[in-house]
DNA sequence: GTTGAAAATGAAAGTCGTTTTCATTTAGGC
DNA sequence: GCCTAAATGAAAACGACTTTCATTTTCAAC
C-alpha cells in the first residue's frame, strides 16, 4: 500500500494507514462520520478533515467511489470487480448490494442510442427491508409531519 | 388545481399559483434556484423560501419528486405516467429521460428476492452527451486540479 | 544522520444548498 | 365582515462538506 501510494506521489503517515486499514476492514459503505467514529476509537487525536481527505484520496486513487442516495449523506463504496446496484432501506438506512451485469448491458445500449458516452451507472431500489416492513413508523402517506 | 389543493387542505395564493404554473410549464427538471429565477421574473417580491416550500408541496401532493444526481443540487421532476431513468451529462448537467419499464420489472423482482418492499427505483446513466463528448475539458483522468 | 521542500495534519472557519423561525399577511369557511 | 389556520418573506439556523492556515511529518537527496 505504501508503495502503491508512493508511486502516485503520496506519502504514508500513521493516520493515513489507520484510516485506509479501517476503511478496507469495513465491508459496508461508510460515511465520513462513520469512519471518523471508528478511527477515533483507535486514535483519538485524528481530525475529521484528515478522515475526509483520506476518503477522498482513496477515491482518487481508484479504490473507492462516492455513493449518493439522496439523503444528504455521501457514502464511500469500495470499488469491487462486479458492478452492483443498491438496495437502500428508507427506514434503517441499511445499504445492500445486488449484481447488475445484465442491467448494465441494457443501459450501455440505451446510452449509445441516445448519443451518450456513459461513465457510470447507478441503479438503486429504495424501499423497506425485511426488518423494517412491519414498523408502523414506515407507513408512507401524503402527510407525514412537515407543514 | 385550486380545487385539488383544497381537498388536501391547502389554500391557493397568487404566489402559489405562479409557482405551480411556472413549474409545470417547464418540461425540464428544475432546481429551487432555477424555478426561483423564473418566478422572480414574473413577481419580484416572491421569496426563495416560498418557492422552496411550494416545490416541496408539489412533491407532497404527488405531482413531482426529488431527483438527486450527487452534484449537491436537488432537482424536481414532474411525476409522469411512465417510469423513466435519467441520462445525466457530467459536463453540461443536462438531464434527459429514457423509458425503463423493462428494467423496473427486473428490479422489482430483485427487490422481492431480497425481502425488500420497493418504494421506488432510480436508474441513472452518468456520462457525456453528444455535445460535450468532444470538449477537451471533459477528459476523465486520475488527477484533475485538486491537490 | 541531517536537511529541506513538499505533503499531511488538526482545528477552526468558510461554503452553500437546504430548512426553520418568526412576525406579518392572506385565504376562505363561517 | 370575522376569525383561524395557512401562507408568505426575510433572516437566521442548520449541517454536510470543503478550505484555510499554522504546524508537523515524511522521505528523497545529500
């Protein structure tokens, strides 16, 4: 890892190592806050911006990418071999993955038909997971609490 | 329209009428800022929050929904009969639509297989539109300008 | 091992789209 | 016309994200 970064012109530091390791140990998608919390357990002196910058760095060197679900929180998703979509639980915010090779094929064709050169695809299903389907708090109706 | 809102417990005001009309006249997806600009040309006294609240209201009564492309700007998409995905140009931010009935069928099945009760689907292709593909500024590489 | 420039860090402040507050005005059922 | 709930506009608050800045650290070159 240190070598890998060196070749890209970045230096290794104890903080960076901790942040990288923590990120890759977590299999789930994390937000800056979540990773910050985890890292703080191991080193209370690490700053929020350091975590943020390193998460950005991980993306920059191609090892992760940002995921935006529309709830205002940016999550970081390790780049894996297989393209995948997201199942996002509107109640507990749990994020699961599912394979999408077939769909990506269809989408690539669609893009080309529209003169688009695609950079990436986002396929997302929002709904309620098994655990949250029975919670009364998840009833979706016209009037919730705003206004 | 006035009747429609009345039955839902909302009142009609000149500002509201103007905002609703302006929103539905625009075929494209708009952000609060964009609609605010448009509306201000017709009534300089309308406040930003009024536009924002009415856009939220339009969503609340089911006539539009928020679209989040991950660029930090929430756009509002008129709810149409046909489910559609989005083609988002990373360069000029243009947003086009394409039909997705087939994909939604596949996704609904996927959701069920995972114990999810789906509320809605997001299908997005990010890339460069015909017009922007040749711009040199769109070259996607590891190092752009940050750091 | 020392040195020095470039990079990294942490704290704090800044940014910016979104949301809320609050005093005032308005709509619309009575 | 009256009255209450809803709506408005200005301004402030919010919150996630990003930048700034003074200081520290890394590491390649001596």
